[in-house]
C-alpha cells in the first residue's frame, strides 16, 4: 500500500536511496543557536534530514520524574522553530520532529513540518497517532518496547486516519543499547510482515548496526547526533559527532550499493568473463583423430584466455565418442572435435 512516500524531495521506501536522519532530539539544550549549528553540521556530515523533539514538558511527563527533569528547559519557541526550518532549508536538509503531546503536534503542523515521528514511547498513544495522520503527513514510528500486535494496531490507526505514508523503524529503547539487545533480524520481519517502508533507529555507540540494518533492507536510518559527546545530557553520550556521522553515512552509501537487486544472475562484468573462468572439456594429452575419448585423455580445466570448450555437463555424453579432429594437450574440446 505505502511502500513509497515522499518527505520533501526524498522518496522513502524499499529500493529507494536510504533516508538518513540525524536525531538532534533535545541535544540543543533549548538553545536555538546551538541547534542551528547542529543542523548545519548534520547536513555537512551527509544527513538527509534532522529530527527534533518538541513537547510541553507538563503535558508529557509527571513532575519530579527523570524524564521531566531531562526535558525541562529544552523547549524551543515557534519563532525559533520557524527560523530553524529556514536554516535546514538553506542547508539542504529536511527538518521534522517528534511531538510529545497534542499541543506540540499542532505547533509543528502549523509550522509546516513535512512529517511526524512517533517515538517508541509514543507507539501505544493511538490518539496522538490518529491526530498526526489526520494532518495527511507521513508518519514514521519507532518500534522499541512494542509487541507485534501493538505495531499492527499503530499502523492500522495511522492508515485509517489518512496518513499518506507509514514507516516502521526497528528500535531497541535502551540507552545505550547493547549489541545483544538489537535483534536486527527483526528488520527483515518488519519488511515481510508489514506493507510499509522499514528502517532502523539506533541507540548503540557506533555506526555498525546502521550499516548492517541497511544490508537487511532498512530504507530509513535514524541516529542520534551531537557536536560534542562529553556535553551534559542523557543523549549526548550515545550520539555521534560529525566526523563519525560522516563516516557512518559513507558506510551506509557503500552498503546500499553493495545490496543490489537480489536477482540471482551474473553481473555484466561476470558475464564478460564467465566462460573463461568456468571449467570446460580440454585434452589431457595429444589426441589423434579416430581416438576414443576417455577419462584418460579428457580433463576438466579452466581454458586459455579467450577459449571456450564444452561445458562439464557434457562430459558423460562425450566419453566413449571418437575424436574427429586432432587435439594438442590443453586444447579445448568443442562439438566440432567429437563424432556424432
């Protein structure tokens, strides 16, 4: 149904160029100038998009909790967000956000953000998913914490309320996520099970899992981004700095090239050399006309460059026949050399 959709100028879905999202989240610390610097750095590091988290802390978290404390003071005003959208446009990247509540969703829709991200913690917030879908923008959902039935319900909710595209990102909602928790094989499960674009949202400390997910079929990659991993804040330590992000994007681009079409056929380069690389029937020794062809005088070898003999599958049919023409040692044996 929605294997493909667009965000800005980007086509999202299986077989399309991988859509790489730099997750700034709240790593800007509520400072729009720092956020602008991060957007520009992410663009230089190869990101296609930058994602923020937009929320009213009093609507999203109970006062006194770790989450409340982490998000308190990180809000950006509408004016700041509008300015950051202009920064992103000049830098050539898409800017969108995860809204934590209905008011924040309304804000980012008024500003014209082209997509909505639903975090793992919002996956079961079906009213918010429905409201996002009613705005007729693509909905990208992380699947951390979720059972398959919950994922199915979230996708059905987005579709029922008008989302023009849905993407599911395999995710492990641990910060950081240890290797043994990633279950990257679930990327292929999502591809096979759901008729949507599939990607991967990473919480490890390097880029290996992102490249591996692309090899498994991910068409969207989301990775936390920072200018400095030593800054205070929960997400900086598991985020990538620009130089490492650039290397990760390079690896992703290589892997998507390596991934190919999946067709089990020789490449054009292989087609050009396959005949001389395969074994074929050759004379094991000099063979005179009228001599019976046998295992003693017929071998299976890679021939001289540019020569092509009968395929190994013809061996049994040739043995016992008589040579029609003379053969020198290591000459290829063709149909012309064998009596009928």
